[in-house]
């Protein structure tokens, strides 16, 4: 019995060799498949990164129109209108101040006249 066990260890049966060979092939297939998936994923990420960097370089170069031109123009228009409104309000205040000064001068002149 010991001789049979010893012989099984030194000369494996063809069935056990076939199973271990298939097992090795299966074990090798998994890492290869994972490597292919990762390589594909890396190519996709590199492509996306390249597009984003290209877009960023294009925007910074000033060659293209600003991405938010309409919003910027609307903000400029709002600011211009605010300046016009404030200018009109300032002109009205200046007119009111001039009228108040004139009234003050007239009243001061009346008060400083000698009584008859």
C-alpha cells in the first residue's frame, strides 16, 4: 500500500494531469480577461482626458467664443441700466439740492434785511 501511494506521488495519473492543466488554463484566463478590461478602460479614460484637456486649452487660448457669452452680455446690460438709473437719480438729487440752496439763500437774505 505504501508503494502504491509513493508511486502515485511520483507519477501522477493522466486524469489528474489533465485536470491540473485545465485548472491552470482557467486561472490564467481570468487575469488576462481582467487585463484586457483594464486596458480598455484606460484607453477610454485617456480619450476623455485628452478631450477635456483639448477643450480647456482651446478655451484658454481665446480662439473660441466664451462659453457663457449670452449670460455675460445680459449681466453687462443689467449693469449699464443700473448705471443709467443711478445717474438719473443723482441728477435729480443735484437739482433738488440746487433748489434747496436757492431757497436757503433767499430766506437768509430775507432774514438779514433790516426791518422797515
